[in-house]
C-alpha cells in the first residue's frame, strides 16, 4: 500500500450491502465517506449526511431573472426604443409579452438547472479525478456499488480505512494513490500552447488570404438589387448602342397624345372641335384652364393673370376682338405650338384636354360678351 | 400523509402491484452487455440498406431545397391567397412529432410512470431530430435563409427591432427554447450512460470521444444528488414548455382573423394533436427497434400497449376537437365559419378532410380492443394512419382555411409542386438518417434509468430504519 493515498475504495455487490456499510464507515471517522454508484440510490444522501442540493433555489432565482429580463427587454424595445402601434394596441401594452417571458424564464431556469448542476455543483468536466483511473470505475458505471473513504489530511490511515471497509462487507478493496500534484500550468506548457495558437492563427489567416485571392468571390446567393435588369441612365451591353435607356421606335405615339397635322396657324383655321358641348367637357376644360392657363391669361381670359406682373409679360387678352374672331382651330394651334412667349402645351395636355380648353375659352368669351338671348337660356 | 399500514407491511392488493417492467432476468450487467454493445459491434447489412434509403431521401430533399434557393420560393405551389402551404404544414407536423418525446421524458417522469424509463431515450432523441426537421421550414420559407438571423432581436445598423406582438416571433423564441431544452435534457440523461460506454470502450478513438462527452462523470453519490434534482427540475420545466410550444404554434393561426383559424380551442387542440402524432411515430419506430435490435425483453409488449392507450385517448380528444369545430361553426351563426367548415367536409379538398377524420378518429378506435393493442399489424396500421392523418389535418387547417376566406374574388385552388413533395421527403430522410445514426453510436435505452427500476436495484427498507 503506498505511503500517501487519496482514498480507499471498498466494492459492494448490492445496494443493500452498500447502505449497511455506510454508517460503519462514517462511524470510524477516518475521512470523508463518499459512495460511487451506477445509478442514483434512494436515501443514500441521508445516509451519507449530504446537504440538500441548492439547485432548486438557484433555478428559482434565475427563472425570475429570466422573466424580468424578457419583460424589460420587450418593454424597452416595444414601448421606448421603437414604439410601433400594431393591431391597435398601445406601445406599452404588455399582454403580448407573456409568451416570450415564459419561454425565456424556462430557458434561463433550464440552463441553470443543467449547467449549474454540471459546472457549479458537480465541478464537471473534470477528467483528472483519481477514481476515474481506478480499477473499480468499470464496476461503478456498470453494476458495482463502491464506498470510498477519502483522505482529509496527511495523517490519513489507509490501512485502517481498508480494515473498516472489509469489516463492513466489501468484497474488494482498492487503495487509490494520491493524484499527481505536479503543476499543470508549467511555463513550458504555456509557451507551447500560446505558440500553437499563434501558428494556427497565422495558418488560418494565410489560408483565408489566398482563398480570397485565388478564387473569385463566389456569390451563390443574389440580393434582389443584384438582378440582371436595365437601369435608367446607366450603360448596358444588352443593346448595341450601349445605352440602358432607348428611344421609342420611330412613329410611336402615346395613347391620347395623337399629334395633329397642324402646319401654320392659317392652315389650322379649318380644324373643327370634335368634342360635343356637354357639362363634362366644360368641366374638363375649366379644370385644365385653371391649372395651365389662368396664371397668365387670367380667370376671365382678359390677359391679367397672377404671374403677369411678376414676369412683365403681356399675355394675349382673349377677350380682344382679334381673338373673338378666331376660329376654334387657330386657338387649338396656339395651344399645341405656343405663340410668342407662350410655350407649347402639347406635352402636358391630351388631345381631348386641348379641345376642352378651346371650348372653355369660347365660353369665357361669350360670358364677357353676353347677349340678351343668353339670359333667356340661363333662366329657362 | 402516512401510507396505509397494510401496504407498508407488504400486503398490497394484487390490482395495485405494477407488473415487472422487463421480461426475463435482467441485471445491471446484462443490461449493459445488451444495450451498450450495439455501438461496439459492426452494423448489420440491413442497417446499411436502411441508411442508403434514408440518405437517398435526404439527398432528394437537399436537391429540392438547393433548387428553391437557386430559383426562389416560386418553385413551390404557394400562391395568393395560400401563402402558407407545405412549409407551415410540415413545420407544425414535425414540431408536433417532437412533442411525444418530451411528454414521455418529462410529464410521465413527473407522474412517476416507471415504464417510461425504457423508451424515454429514444423518444427524446426523436424530439430533437423532429425539431431539426421542423426548423428547416421557417428558414427556407423566409426565401433568403442567409438572412434568417433577422428573426432575432439584436441591435443593428438598420435601427429596427422585431415586433414582439407577432406570434411568429413568439414561435422563434418557443422553438429555439424547445430545441435547447430538449437537447439539454437529452444530453444530461446521456452523461451517465456515456460514462458506462467510456469504461467499456476498447478502441482509442472511441475511448477519447466518450471520455470527452461523459465530462468525467464518476457516479459519486454527491453528484447523483444534484443530478437527480436537476433532472426533476428539468422535467417540471419541460412539462410547462411542451404545453407552451404547440400553444404558441397554434397562436400563429388563432390570433389571426381567418375563418377556421380564429378559435380559442386551438392551443389545447394543437397540443393534443402533437402528442397524438408523436406517439404514433414513437410506436412505429419502437416496433422496428425492438425487433431489429433484439430489445424485446426491455421494450415489452406492455410498453407498446400502454402507448397505444395514450394514442386512443388522444384520438378521442381529437374527435372532440373536430366536433367542437363543427359546433362552433354552427353555433356562431357566422356564414364564413359555416362555409369554412363545409369546405372541410365537402369542398374541393373535402377528401383531405375525410382522410383526416378517418385516420385520426375512426381507425384508432380499433385500439379499444386489447388484442389490437398487442398486435403489430393493428398498431402499425394505426400509427401510419395517424401520421398521415395528422399531416392532412394541418393541410386542412392551413390550405382549406386559406384558399377561401372572406373575399370570393380572392379565392384560388392550391396545388403543390413536385418540389414541395421533394422537400417533405427530404425531411423524412433527415429524420430517419439521424435515427439510424443515433441507434449506432449512442445507447438507445437509458441504461442508467432502467438499472434504477430493476428488481432489487433500490435498497430494501424492511428492518432498516434509515428511511422511517
């Protein structure tokens, strides 16, 4: 038997024999009594005098912490940092937070129970425990029940412990030597570890560098903005001229924008307003006139608009005799081609809108030069 | 409360005595030799054949998912108004399969149902594999799975946060918690078994792997004390969790306004359905396991019979839920609900409704007979039927409700594509591949837990006053 030993193990065949031996081993007061069993044995913790596991309290505390964390996190985000009304609920309405609070509570509590048990209470992983290298370990994880008297001080009497266990009915006795106490973290070991990490970093860095340098950057996934398409005012090799934007095919006409063959104003004089005189046409003409013409030609067409003073321009007084005598076609020509300072309005107005404005100008002229018959029509 | 004196004296009425949980003589040592020997032997030829089949299915699934990534989720049949189709059906289906494992490992543990010990390990493993299959679907359904991390609330340069009032976000938390907790539960249960395998191992590689995985477990009584406490706490927590997870999944539907979804019965109905489907899958796999791995003495006919009873009970709950759906539709006097319910039994997809009802309600009724509960033929028939039926139940809930809701102008018939079926097949491939691998590398039966319930495993209290 070695001079210094960590513990003496006594092997038993049944749980009953183990339970019977525990009080005897404890009564001898030679050292700490610990049992090693293949599964949990009921009542052994009382027999060994172990304190109650504090795990329940730890889990309770962490569970409550989980609930508070989840609530605070959700409340801060949903009510303070990023308040959005969804489903008509106020930013601070907390009822919807309950499911996630529950899940986080369970998450915190479970990890405390599992990892707290393993790491904090049982101090695992621990691969250097002397029992793991004992002969008895094969039995411990199979079908043997082992009672250990573990040394508490240098003065451990391993022979006495072996005798006690034998007397208590152990079928086998094994003395465990004291574990190797040579320092684990020698300077040589630390140097080699750090050196290894450094070399690994260098190798990984070089590998990444050459991987990205030699292989083209692969893009297995594409974002939506990376799709093949034509962009306005950007080059494109899809067309021969290299432009992304193309001129319309010659002769293309947009709907409602049929060009009218109007040469000179005199030639246009013979054009006839194709629109019927209906309230709809009148309303359209009034709308377009108000939006496009009124600022210069004035609300009644007398050439006094809100912009005339500012620009110093002299727009035509549509109430002048010259324009009263104009045929419809000449007014239409002026709208399409512009006249003097007035630009062409063809790009803004559809065919129908142009003729509606002509109609409205006619109505304005007649309203300013009303005759007696007009009154009769109005009162009828 | 003091136990009855007569019972303490060993005078227990025969009806109360629990029959032995194992057949024949089983000792802790023989148990190890029987169960832990699998990973130490060469797999039989049949195992390779089965693995080839499941890997083929997995490969088809991976190919289909790759095709979806390359072309976009337009490769599926999903179209307005059925935007949720196979993805969510399969997600709910697989999450549901997982629930049986947690029920067996946690709820039956709390109820001190000792028969659970022999099947808990396998059922827990199936939970984890099923949840892995389930999470694939939301991830691929987002269309850009490489951006799926946007589901989590984390500080980002877009200055955006997730919406905590959305049940879909609740799902993210519920499913992630469920997976983490199941994994923790499973691993904690495995540690003592892995320690046994470590001490049996002969090969060097095997020894190193099991040594690391066992974390230096040495079976100390002081460790067992904390371990048992942790296991009990985990069981209690997982019980609440398993009920919450499928409830949260059902909120995806129940909190919406779609007729046929907006129902208060959904959470319990979904939980019952999940346990139902999961038990069917466990029975199916266990029958194969006990036959091919010669575990008949540990997974006895009595285990299967008890599981079949659970299936029967769940089937009755499902029947009640279906009737309540009809009753709610009728009693609400709401024509949209009427229409939705009539769609289930007589619409375009009426056949799916009847597959659901037949497989889930009618066929399992055979289990009222003890002979059927103890017959492979009937239990496999029921288990396969329930698996199909529960898949179609989710199809009915999701597709039938969505394809015709309030606006008739927005109605459309949904047709899945071959890619849809390929992805579904792929998840079955993943699931069974993992099951096969698990059966070869880890103990399929929780030997530690079974050792603890063998006759004579616990100290007898007669004539010994340490427990009085």
